[in-house]
C-alpha cells in the first residue's frame, strides 16, 4: 500500500522493484484477494500472471495465485 500523496506516482512499482532487485528466486509469487480486480490488473501490468485460485479454508476469501519471471518485475 502506498499512502495517498504518493498514489499515481509509480512509487508502488519502484518499491516493488527495489524489494525484488537482488532476490535469488527465479519467480516471485503472491496471493491476491480474487475480489480485488484492480489490484490483480495492476500486478498484471507489472508482469505477473494468474495461475489459479485457492481458498485456504472454508470461511477464507478466495485468493488468486500470481507469478512472474523475476526479470519482468
């Protein structure tokens, strides 16, 4: 999350890139609440793709699993 004054400045993308810059993993993975369409789309713009959904337990939200190649982030 980025505070209101920084929204729309691409600061979230820069923070995301800095967090992953020196990681040894080939593919970052994340879970996104499936009902948050805008957030899923944003991660898609950053190079992530959805690979499936999961619901960890009965009363939990459904999450979309997303992965990316590290070079694409």
